[in-house]
């Protein structure tokens, strides 16, 4: 079956310059498990568009690298 | 360095000694998430870290472990120049301090540090111990209004303190913030002058929040000598003063305030219309039945409901009397 | 090749939220030697309905303020008489112990200056609401206690089916949502605590995860209990809440109302007299929204700066903290704007209404060895304290039960078939994405099941849900994470079918908007003063009446109608 790649505005924004490669804090706390590490850069990013904008990732980040926006459809 | 620490924790405890702040951040965060109580000693040591973020996470991690040995080291953070460190430590200590820590607190309050004094005054509210009174009193005359405000607030949390003459002067403090708290605290004191002071505050204070708080405090005393002052306050310019006065009149009132309460039934604010209707129902004079009847088509549902209840109450009393 | 993990425990708790953590703790307290395992598909530090904390307790029965009997009366009236009073009584009786225990663990409840609990009145009568202005760390505190009690926790494993043999629960199967391992857990008793079905209806924003409930709560336990052969009840008594429009979080009128805020129509007048959520209140809201006086709002514009700041500091630090930026994005401010409110999509949740797995006053389901607690266990209006109470009961009673039973080996053929069924979407990575399959399913729920209910529409819905099995088989997953979402769509479909069948079965209206049928608009106590229960029988969903147990607290429902509206005379 044919699938397209659709662009989506994602709520969780990671500032890669601040994200620490050895740190897993945001990934561990996300209730929906939407965050993963990019294996090439070691930086976290939002892989699945399933955010509940509940904020633990932002609050637990030790370097304030994460900003969570309200998902566009609700904004 | 820590021989007795288990294998799972060890790498992170070691990483906490790293010279790179990034590593120490990862280490302290991971230890926080692991929540292992064996990590308490290294975490307490991390409170000395030069990096503020490491320090803050260490405070949170220690807080989550709720171990009483952390009280003293956390107390030291209360004098930190960094506001976030102080705030996090204060939150942690609010949960951790127990009555047994009273002496540590009383020691610390004598230290000549503004932040320490302010934070300890707040923590004393968790302990409710009247032994703290002599240590709180000097702050009523402090130069800093924050300390006067904190001290007069703490006073009402100390159990068994019934009278406190030095506190009364603060109802006339130059700062409105201090007067607001003093007015609330006077609700709990039984000094002879209290009712008169509260009545003056209710009608004369320039700050509406002081006047509102006075109405609330008078409700606690339920002293009928305040009725004539309350009557005057029913026409206060601020609606919240009128609302809390009407509420106080639900507890203590007599026929003399009926005209003023009836006037409130057409107040612009629905809360006041409702609270006045309740007060009229409690007074129970059947002469107000016809005017209460008119509020049954009020646009606000609460007013309609409580008016109806007031009417029912008065009618019920009439029936009982007639039997 | 999929790796298989075999685990064994005495008591298995599925779901590590409010009820689950408490169940595990109480099971360990009952017997510290026995093994207790919590299976959690997220991480117990931040999972379940209270992942971000809670700003208050809705049902605190504190001596001196109210009694368990008064509480049972209030809930009996609010739930139109259909309840097992013995179960509700437990929440009234044990709630105070729960609060004291939480207090001793460091949970901060609001106290007055004397150190007494500072209760607020939000219900029609009686004070049951206890604020927790510093409740943001509730979940961390529970996780700490789980650790102290040495209950084991397996995070990121999702349960799919309860294993049943010799008519009793013997464990569960599931998979690791990160590495994809098949996980088989043998247990002597299973406690389901998986929360509400919060992903049943589709939010009007169209965003699948913009739900009121934590979207991980997809009705997993409703479906698992059903397939284990347990009875479910009151499924037609939907959960519908008055929420902040689009944001879909609670406006928290009960937090703000002691400060002077209230729910008002567009003209600024109150139209309901009580901010406690009930079906009757929802019907009034629905009518107001559909009158010329909508939309409705939480009104705070009349309050002063200091009061508003205090309300903000509570509302923005607990439960749904992103609310602050939601308002800011829109340039809205409580000082100048009412908070526009709307009614939510439908869900199933006994914490708020009454729909759930049937449990008695011991938290037992109708399947031996299977217990349920929290939002998914049918004890009406149970909220957070009820979840703790039934978590307690389930933990304690399950531990007692396991003393006399042994592990049973699961059937190998059943395991193989179940494994094949679960992993099927991974065989078909280019199949239809779960997002599209879920969107369509939930859009049908909105179109045909949202009250007011209409028989013709519900017939269509039921037909579509039954046929949706074929659609589910088209789903594809590229990794274990997507597989988790696919399996959740299976749960949602099961809940949708139950919701349609139960709503069609009860031929009357009850519980205000929750079960408002246009073709049977009146309450009919003659024929329908009973539970509607359902269960799986010979592969069929069977519905039947179950009579209401004799009351232990006398309530005259003829004279005590739950009335939240007052019409002008």
C-alpha cells in the first residue's frame, strides 16, 4: 500500500544545543512514550505525534532544553 | 568512595564527582529518577555543588526520598543567594520538618540572615508549637515588612496562643499587607480589645482587603456587639466587603440590620443578593417575606434557590410558633 | 523472531496509577513475603489519570463534616438510585483512613490554621471537597511508597489479555512497547487498574490525544475484563464533562468557586446551582448551550487581582499545568475573559459517572481471582479517593485469596494464538496507520453515540462497530510503539460496541445527559430500576438486567430528586 509522509507541527521542541547525550530524563517520564534519541546525534526528539501536553519532559529536563507547545489543532 | 553502594547506583554516584557539569547533571537527574534511598549521602553532598542546576535537582531528589537526616543540610540552602534554590529547599522542608526539628528551626531563626528568618517563620507554621512564640514576637517590630507579615501570619498557626497583646498594634501597621494578615490573625485571638479593633478595621481601613478580612474575623468571634458596625459595612464601596459582611450577618444578626440587608437584595453582585437572602432567612422575621418573594425571578439561579430556602425557613418557623 | 519473557508473581497489578500503586502497597502490607508485580505501560512516576498531580479530593468523608451514610445518600441520589450501596459505602467509610495515610506519606491536603482538614462545599449538601493546593507530587510520593514496600515494577509493558483457566484468572499476556518482547506473566490473582476509556469519543478539536483523560487510558481494562468473562455494568451511563473548550481540561469550578468564581451563561448569570459534576448538571449545561444564552463560561472577571492570582497559582501547577500557555496563546486572561466551556466527547469512567467492570464491596469482579479498582471499576462517582479505597480493598483481598491457590500453566495453544493475533500488525508494516483507523472509529462514536441518543443512529453505530473487526485487521505497525497504539484501537472498538449495545438495551432515560434517549425521554422505574450488565457468553456479547441490591442506607428517591436547576416561578 502507498503511504505518504505528511508534515505535522509537533508540540515538543528540543533545543539540540542544550540536550545532553547521556541523559534519558524526558524519555523516561513521557506517559505516551513519544520521545526517542536520534541514534546519530544522541539528541532527543519527538518521534510520534501523540502528545498530551502534560509537561513532565519539560519539567524534568536538567538543562531546560525542552519547550512544549499546545498542539496546533487546539492552540 | 562509597563502598556500600550497590552496583546499579555506583556508576551514577561516581559520575556525580565528574569535573564536567553536564555529567554531574545527568548523574543527579538519574539518581533522582532511581529514587534509591542508598543515594542519600552523595545527594546531600551534591547540595554543595558549584552549579545551581545540580544543586536544585539534588534538593528535589532528596525531597523525594523524605529522609529526616536531610533536614539540616537543606536548612543551609534557605540562605542561598539563588531564589530558585531557596524556594525548592523551602518546599522540601515544608514536607520534611517534624515537631522534633523545632530546636533546629529556633536556632536558625536567630541567625542574622533575612532569607533564613523569613523561611523559618514560614516553616514554623507546619509545627504549630507555642514554644516558638518568644522567637516570633521580636519580628513584629522588624524594619522589613516581609518579616512583620510572616510573623503575624505564623502567630495564628501556633496552637494554644489565646492572647498576644504585642500583636494587636499590627492592625494599624503602615503596610496594608501586614494589616491584612493581622486582621485575619485577630480572628483567633481573645484579647479584650480585639472586637473593637476589628470593627474599626471593618469600617475605617483604607484597604478593602483589610475590611473584608475584618468581616471574616468577626464571623469567627460571633460577637453581637459588632452588629451595628456590620450594618454600616453592608454599604461598603467594595463588593467583597459587602459579601463577607452579609455572610457574617448569617451568623449574628438581629432585626436592626433588616433594612440594610433588604437593600442588598438588589445589589449589582449576585453573591451579595444570595448571601443577604440567606441572612434574612436566618433572622426569621416574616415581614421580609414579600420582598424575598420578589427575588424569585432573579436572573441568577443561586439567588432564586437560596431565596426560596429562606422563605421556606421563615414559613416553617411561623408554623411552629403558631402550633 | 520475537523474544518471550516469562514472569511469575503472586499478585499481578495491571496499571500503576492511583488504584494500582495503592493495591500493590496494600497487598505487600498484607503479606510482605509474597510477590507483587505492577505492570505499567508508561512509567509509574508519571502515569495514569493523576500523572501531573491533583488539586483536590472530591469525595472526602471526614468525621465532623459528613458521615459515610450521608455520602451514600448523596451518591444514591446523584446516580438516580442505580448503585451497589455497599460498595459506595466503602468509599465513605475508608476514605478518611486513606487521607490520613496519604498525609503520613507526605501528601499535602489543605488545612486550616488549627491543623484540621479545610473542607469545601461543592455537592448539593455536605462538605466533601478537600483542596490540595500542593498536590503536584502525588504520583512521585506513591511511586516512593511502592519502592519502600518492595513491590516490583515493570515499566513500558502493556497487558493485552487476562489469562483464564478453570474459570479463574491465572495471569496476563502483553508485550514490551519498546523492544517488542512477548511477555507472559503467571499470577495467582490479577488486579486490573487501567483507568477510564478516555479515547472513546473524538474531541471536537479533531486531535486524537486532546482528551480529558490521560490518552494512555484507552479502555484496556474494560476490554480485558470482558474477554476474561467478567460482567460489566452501567456502560450506557457515559462520562461527559464540562470542560474548557478545545483544551479539554477541567475548568475546575470547584477549585475556583470557594474564591467566588462560578459557572455562568453568556449573560453572566448562574444557571446551575451546584458545581458538582453529574448527568443532571450536564443536561442543564447541554440545554443552556443549545439555548440563546450559550456559550457558557467559568466567570472570574468580577474577582480582584489577588484572588485571581491565587486561583491561577493553583490551577496552573496541578492536574493540567499547560493550561497557562493555552490561555496565553489566545491572549486570554481571567481578569478580562470568562473561560469558555463546552461539553466533552463521551467516555467510560466510573470515577466520574458509573460505567465500569462490575465489582462488589471487596473489589471482586465476577471472575474468581480477578479484581478491579479505580476509574474502570463500577463504583459510581468514585473519583480519586474511591480509586485509593478500592485499590486498598483489591490489594488486601487479592492477597488473602492467593494464600489458598497455586499457579496454573496457561494453555500453550491459546498463548500461540494470542501471540499471533497481537503481532499481526507488525507483519503488515505498510497496513493502514493506527491513527487513521482510530480516527474513523472515534468519529463514528461521535456521530452516532453522542447523547441525546437516538435508536436509529445507535443501530447504525452498532453495525459499524461489529464490522470494524475487519478494518482492524487492515492495521499496520512499523515498531512496538505503533503496535501498542494498534492494540489500543482494539480496546476502543470493544468499548464502543459495549456502549452502543448497553445504550440500546436500556429503554428509558436516566442520569441526565449521560443516558438521554429521544425515543424514551422519561425515566421508567417500573421496568428499569436495575443495572444493565453485559458479558461474553459463547463468543457473544450478552446483555441482561441485574437487580439493585437492597439498600443499606434508606433513600426515598420519589421525594429526593437530584435537582440542580431552579426555574423562575
